[in-house]
C-alpha cells in the first residue's frame, strides 16, 4: 500500500512538472489608437476603475501575474481572458460601429449592476477589483453619458 501511494505521488509530481512546459501564449500588446482610452475622453477615476476591474480580461493589456505561469491555473485564467476578449475587447474600440459601442456601454452597466462583472473568481484573487455601489453608479453614469454623446455624433 505504501509503494502505491509513493508511486502515485511520484506520477502526479511528474505530470505537474510536465504540464509546466505547455504554457498558453501570453501576448502583451502596446496600446494602439483603437483603444478606448485613445478614442474617447475618459476621466482618471473611470480609467482607474476600468484598469483595475476590467482590462485584464477585456483588453490586449492583460497584466500577467505569477500564478498565470503555474499550470493548470494558467490554462483556466487564459480561458477566462480569451472568452473575455471574445465578448469585449476595449483595445479594439475604434474598430467597432457606433451602434455596437452603444450596445456595449449599455451591457457594461447591466453586467456591473447585476454583479456578473467582475467575475467572482477574478475577485477572489484581485480584491482591489471589487466595485462599490458608488463605483457601479459612477460607471453606469459614464456609460450612459458616453452613449448619449455617441448618439449625438451619429446625427
């Protein structure tokens, strides 16, 4: 019985070590002219809120931390980032149609107000990403104001 446990632990250790050689790609892209912050005047408090709570998964400027390099956690985090960017990539704001931008702004407010964003799993490790009710209200006011500005530009 003791040998089985020792072999089992040894096999698990080898599997864990081998997994470390299969890292997902972690591209770090410089901010381009299409990024939300380059396209729209965004106040510092909203920028800080977006950087802390949104941009790791919803832009090309992900901050990769130490645990992103430990598999299988890195695979799970990479999946979150890939899905987040597929839903919304604020680095591509300038490439979007105005109606899509307005829809995204409305959805941003809804997701934050409902508590669906930031993800609870993200908040476990990034406690500073938690948004207070005041911050949620401020973000929603900003999204509504920006949406109105975009609507006026369409006319």
